[in-house]
C-alpha cells in the first residue's frame, strides 16, 4: 500500500457559525477582499459578514462581479481591484465559481503575470513565486467542494477551455461551512450542486487513483447524499438535510483533491467550456451512463456504491446495477434532463468534445478511454 493524502487548513462546520468569522480572521490580514455571489448581496448575508468584519477592525472590499464560471477576464478584474485596494486577505462567499475566483485572486494578487500562464494544459507552466493571500472560503451551495481543493477552475468560452490553476498552497486556510446559508438555495440549484457532489463522491471512489482514506470519506459522503439530496430539494428549509448535504459536498472536495475523478467530470468540463452546459447538470446527465459503462467491467467497486446509496444487500452484480438505477432515479426525481438533447449539440461535434475533455479526470476513469473511445461514448449521448 502506497499513497499520499493532503488536506491542509481548518474546517469550521455548523449552522450559525458564520458569526465567528471576525474571530477566525484574527492574524490573517486587515484589508479583506470579499468576493460574494450576488444572491448573498441581495439577501443581506454579504453585508452581515462585512459588518462583522468591520466590528473586529477589518476593512472589507466587496466584489460581486462573478456572473459566470470564472474566466480570465473576471480573475484579472477582481485581482486588480484587490491590488488597488491593498487587500491582504480574501473571503469567498458563494458557490464553486465564487470560491474558485477567490482562490485565483488569493494566488494572483501577490504574483505577476496573467492567470492563463498558470493554467494546466493551456498555460506556459508558470508557478507562483509568492505565497497566496490568506483566505476563508464560505460555501453557499453543497456541491463543488471547492472550499477543500487546491485548484481554481478557469473557463474561457472564447478559447474553448476549462482548466485548473493548481497549487497545494491554494487550499483555503479555513473552510467555514454554515449549512444555514444553503437554506435559501432554489430547488434547481440544490439539485445541480447536489448531483455534482454525488458525482464527485462516486468517481473519487471508483477511480484508479483512490486511497483507503478517500474511500472511507467517499462512502460516508455517499450515504449522506443518498438520504438527504431529495429531501433538501423537496424542502429547502429541512436543516438536517442541508447539514448532510453541506458535509457531503465538503467531503467530495477532499476526495477529489486526493483521488481525482473520472469520465463524467472530464466530459462535463468540455461541455461547459464549449457549449455552456451548467457543470452540475452536465455531471447529473453523464454520471448514470458513465457508471453503467464502468460498472460492467468493475462491478465490485460499484457494488460498494450501491450499498452506500441504498443500504441494500446483494451480490456484486446486483448491487452494481442498483447503484446505477438509484442515481438514474434520483436525477429524474430532481427534474434533471435525461440527456443532452435540449442543448442541440450536433453528433458530429463528438470528436471536438473528446478533444476538449479534462485529461486529469479521464486519467483516473476505471476503464481507460482514449480520444476515439471518448468520442464514441459522447456520440451515443447526443
């Protein structure tokens, strides 16, 4: 047995713990770049956090310009504001796009160059010379796990890429997870972010890069999501379900950062960068057929997934089949589209999509998939 496991920083978890942010930030900086989802500005949460910080002697600078998945333009704009205001710490309040923007700003503010130079696969291989600014990540969705990952995903529709700015120093110093902040999340966003988390838990368990530690966390996270996601979707005020999903989302980030993912995430990244398909929705559409493809060759791992999600018992083949059926039915119950038809992507684009998939995700898929095999699989879904 030979593996590495890394998850630096502190996790602060619990409903109402957002009130502690002023104390948590002591010693981390004075002028705080507060990047927030606009929904958190509208409902007053961003203002409440700013007020708490002011009461403790901090000077927050609010930025709410993340209106899409972070692009090089958004990162450049936000970084310039942080530099101009001499910000020496970052708070990111929102979903994965906001937290990834916060991580990118924390890394880029002390370092020279353009974010594209630092991106895997499309950059020049440039790395940070200086440590990033201290950062607290506050997720308001339960899905991406970005509060516990070492990368910021940057998307350019114009250039057709979705790539990572990755460095072990980009882990947020503190992940402040207050499930109460997710109560106002609309059902469609609850569904998409929750299916993203579930996909990450499943893929990080069945990946060829899994470890004993990520296995344990992923199985526990699957049990949480399996019992809570539909409840959170049906009743956003169900705080117990929101707590389960908040923990499941964070565990999914820890798992993917250490074990990687698989074909569902790799292809979802391409669909997002080329056609703007929302990431969580893409994962939810892709994960049942990806599971079915992989489970045929590796039923044992997928049987474990089936047992975690359903609590059932049976032989490996039966439970592997039940894992796929469970996820398929859950996606239907969450009103996720059954296929990609609504995006009107020509089948002739399958090769283009295959050429844009995330290589890091594909490298861990249980069944090895080259570009030709990926194109054939994508074509079957269009």
